[in-house]
């Protein structure tokens, strides 16, 4: 079974696509987000990654995203991953989460009966 999924990065994305079967929310502290954005500004020379703009974007994100997170939590559609880690670790967690949802294992869970006629 292939389902729809959403990686929650923008509150407006939800309204544009569909009701997903899975939402991945990357939880990250403001401190870590600011570090990443400042690093991006240095590497890419982005003028929109200045401290004032970053603070404004983070405030806007929280105001608009927290209600969506709650909405998806109430429907048990959200998986929250710790994004305050190395990018490779986060990527691996996202990949495993999506694989588990889109391609569930055919192995029986502990205590579950297996149908040998398959």
C-alpha cells in the first residue's frame, strides 16, 4: 500500500496537497536552527538569512505550524523526529520512517500468528 505523506516544513503546504497518511515533523531548537541558518548565510551569501529575518521567520513558523502539529497529533498521523542531530542521522530516521510506512514489513509482530498459506 502506497500512501501519501507530508514532511511538515510549511503550514501552507498542507492545504495545497491532500490529507496525508503520515506527517513527518522535524523538531529542532531555535538555537540549532539559528546556527544552521547563519552557517547557510556564510556559505551561500544569502542576505535573507540575517538575524532579524531569521527571528521573524522562526516566530511565524511556530505560530502557523504548532496548530497543524496538534491537528495531526489528534489524528495520530504525525511522527516527530529529533532534528537537533547530525543531518545524516536525521536523514536516516526520515528514510526509515517513510520506508516503514510505505513498505510495511511482512514479518509477524511478536506474538502474532503467521498465516502459512500465503
